[in-house]
C-alpha cells in the first residue's frame, strides 16, 4: 500500500502544479493565461491516450515497475521543461509528462488490488492521490515567491524523486492471471464498465469541469469577490479528498449498503450542482460546493473495488477504460460549459446541464450484485 500510494501521489502532483503558478508561468513564456491552460489540457489529453496501453503494461511488467517508469517520465518531463526555451516545447513536454500521470495513477490502483484491494484501500489511495494535487495548489504559490516560475517543475521533480524509492522498495506486483485477461479496447464497450463509467464521469469528470468554472460563475452571477469565490470553489476539491476514503470506509463497514451510498452521492451531486448554478449567498454556495465535492469523492472506492472484483485479471485495463470516459468529459466538457457563459444566465445553463447528467447517472447506478461480485468470478465481456 505504501508503494501504491507513493505512485499515485508522485504523479498526481502534476495535475494542479502549473495552474497554481499560472501568472508567473505566463509571464516567463510571454503568453496569455489562456495559453497556460493548455499545459493542463495537453496533460489530460495524454492521460486519456495512455489509457489504451496501461492495462497491458501492468499485466506484462507489474504495477511496481510501471509505477517506477511513470515517476521517471514525470521527473524527466519536469526536468526537461526547466532546460528548454519556448512555450511550444514546454507544451510538448507537458504532453509527454501526461503519459506518466495516466500510467502511474491507473498502475497504482492495480497495485492496491495486489495489496489486497477492497473499497477502504482504494478509497484511501484515491484520497491521498487527489490530496496531493490539492497540496500542490497550496505549496506551489509559496515556492513561486522563492524560486519563481520554475516552482511547478522543480517541485514535480522533487516529489517524483521522493516517491520513486518508496515504489522501488515495494514487493513484486505482476498480475496473477485469472482467466483470459481482457484488453482495453474490448473493455471500453463492456456493459458493466459502461455502467460504472456513467457514474464515474459525473463523480470525477464533472467535478473537475465544475471546479474550473465555479469561480467565474460566482463572480459574475453572485457578485462574489475573487477571493471568496476561490475559497468556495476550493471546497469541491477538499470535500472530494475527504469523500474518497470516507466512501471506502463506509463500503467496507456496510457493504450491503454500498448502492445506497452511491445513490446518495448522485442526489448530492445533482442538488449541489444546480444550487451552485444559481450562485446563492456565500453560506449556501459553500454548502453546495461541499455537496458536489462529497458526491465526487464517495463513489471512488466502491467503483474501483467493484471493477477489481469483476475483472481480477484485468484490473488496470478495466479502470483505464472507466477513467477514459471521465477524462473525455474533462477535455470536452470544460470548454462546453465555458461557452454557456456567453448565453443567458452566465453559466447557469452549463451547471443545469451538469445537474441533469447527475440525474441520468441515477438510471445506471450499479446493482448490489455488480458491486460485490466474488473475486473468483468475472463479468462477461
């Protein structure tokens, strides 16, 4: 578990590190802030593309070796960014680094399964990984004051260097075959994976999309100051950090109530998203942000554990297939919600559409049988 969590934490730092120093990075490269946003877009696009290979890599080489390789890729990408000139080269390197993030995060979930799995373990892994991204948001601005625009890349290199020995010290984690392993492309169309993915798209994909636009919405519609809107928006991430292990703990203690937990998350997500869209007073907006964050965190442990039970020989590929749909939502949904700020309501339409998607997810909520599949069996592909 230490090696698994070190993998997830070591790569996840890069998700938010550049955004936390957007202005210094923009000044260094002489570009607009919108261009700096491409650093994150290119990373998520590469992460999406990496999903096609990660399952086979984990099965062939084991999650430990894959984790070490992912950390090395992240370290190399950050180091090279410090050495090259020009925003074009930096974006290319950010794209390369994104493969390390994607492979490392999914490889970490497979390593958790090797350590014994379970919703509690998966929730802990997910919470620590997401928490590291949140820590980057807090730490990188402080480092920027000391070392300047290099802070996101120096810190990313340092985090990878600390995590790598912990992963290397972990036990061998080559997948133990349980039937014929399924490939990523085949699992993309698997009915069970699709059912899980509908909910994960809302829990992870929409949470990222909404966190990108909630500050803009609260400032425009609610008249919030940037500082107040930022604090409210941060609650989405903070609540998700708490929700991921919290959902795992609940599912571990009350496995027969796991589906009820997912239904609760869907209801919280739909209501919280819609309430945020109306930009209520700050107290209500804070409650709504907490609801969205909890909705995004609670399902992680049960969904990751459910996939590992259903596809014990292809856990990495199954999680990668589910994650691919969520990443696609981030890539496509972020600009689409942004476009709704040019329509009547200043973003309300986009948030209302996101709330409607949460309601659709209720129709596809996994059954208790799917969530508690015996580890010795395999879902039909």
